[in-house]
C-alpha cells in the first residue's frame, strides 16, 4: 500500500462541495473546511475517489516473519564452537531456506507499499538475484559448513568454496545495494553471511573492516533523516498523514454530536375526491449516528406537517389535485434548519467511513515502519560492534 500525501489521501473532503470540485486538487483540506462543507445531493458515494485496498495486519505479519528469520540466522553466527549446536541450527535453516527467501521477497513489496522504495526498473532483477544467487549462496554456506564440521580433512576444499561463495555474494550485494532502501532486510542477511565468510577464509582486519564499512555506511544512510527515502522520513510522513486524518475524523465526531439530524428535501403529497382535498408536506430527514471508532450510519425518516383538508362549496370545484399540490410546493417555506444541517449526508458518511479504514491502515503502517527501523538499527548496531571488535584485535 503506497503512503499517500495529505493532498492525495484527503481530497474527498472538498469533492463533497460541488462548487469546490474544480479546485479539489489544489486546496489542502482542513478541519475548518470539513465543518463548513454542505454535501450536494448531486454527489453520490459511487463518485468518490476510491481509496487503495490495504491489508495492514498482513504486512505486519510479514515484517514480523522476516525479523524472526534474521534473528534465527544471527543465532547461527553466535553459536560459538559447539559443533552439534551449529549443525542443528544449519539443518533447521536449510529446511527453512525456501521460506526465508519467500519472506525476503514478500517484504520488498510490503516496504515498497510503505514508500520504502525499490526502484521499479530493477524489482524483477532483484527478485531473480534473491531467488537464485542469494538463495544458492545461503544453501552453499550451510552445505559447506556442515561438511567441514563432520570432516575436518575437508578444510582445504571448504576454504575454496567459501572464497568462491564470498566473491559471488559480494558482487550481488554491491549491485542490489543500489536498488533502493526496500531491500534492506536482504542486505541485513547478506551482511551476516559475508562477514562470517570473511572470517572463515581468514581475511585480514583491513579487508573485513572495508566490507563491514560498506554495510555500515549503507545502513547509516537508510537511518539518516537527511537521506531522501530514509526510513525515519517515511515514518514521519506516515505519522503526519495519520495525524491529519485523525484530526478530520475528530472534527467529524464533534460535528455530528451537535448536528445529528439533517433536512434533505420536501414533497407535498395528498389524496382527492371530486370536490375535496387532503394533503400535507413530507420532509425527508436523515439522522447520522456513530463515531470514528464504530463507523457512521445513516437512518432516514419522514416528518409530516402542514396538513390541509377541505372541500369546495356546493356547486364549486377544487380544481385538479396536481395543480393544487404544485401551488402548495411553490409557497412552501424553506426548512428552518441551519445550512450546515441541510443536504444528503450519504456522500459525507461514505467518505468518512472510507477515511476510518485509511486511518486504521495508516496506524498499522506506523507500527510496521517502527519495527523496520528497529530491525535496521539492530543490524547497524551489530556492524558497529563488529568494527569495534576488529579495532580491539592485536
């Protein structure tokens, strides 16, 4: 789901006023505008700009799943020297490899929907790298470490395979690092594998420092508010839009607490006999109930008044009922309600109920972005810790 700017997410506030439709895209909505908009009966709910479908909870689950996968991978690289424990973890990750790759694939689209952009021109290329090259590198790592743990004489062959794997993984990650910040979970996974491969082939401190420095700088940009498209900026934009959306909904709650009944239209109805008439005025009214938590509903009812009944004197004729009803309609006084309490509320209520869904989706997206920042921050902290450890080595 693409986070919309305020002028994209709430233009409907103005579209409810037929006089403002031509300027809807140029005028930023405010609470004050909402309170003074008088819905037009010419605007139907079907004509409102549709809000994009969102599935915040699914996205939240996807982020949670990829965080779980990365945590599981980190456990492998902190297993110490217990070969049995390492082998058990490798067996577990090998079985889960396809699922982990699926999660890394899915999270790219989730982050893209949150405006953590993956450049569209390279999206398919990234997915191909992920499902072929990176997946194969992970499986090769598991296979080689497992074989080495079971057979120490395999060390020479293992070192060659580790070197080839490292070179291949490094080429891929340096390329996908330019694909946009939406690939950061995959970059996090790659960092752990790459640094462990560096250690397994015995790279010197400077080479490891250079590799870790590359990842540190990349994640620092991802978390730097001064970088276009960085996670904190996306979170701030989402929170701002959510705040503006909730401000509109709060104004709607206050408005409908004091303006719950609305006049829509009037009609004169009646019956006739040859010389008598019996008619009255029917006002079509609406009552709006609910709030931004439960949603808004409309009920309609009729208020009958100005009942007139009579007959022509003997020998006279009252004329056609249709003519009399038309004359009665012409002299009917306008409703004695404020302008803000007039008009069909269906477009306004349809818009507000759509805005409620958007608000809930935005709230989910705020949580998703906060969890993403936590993941990226944890990765950068791990990188910094590894660099400090290198500096402490003799």
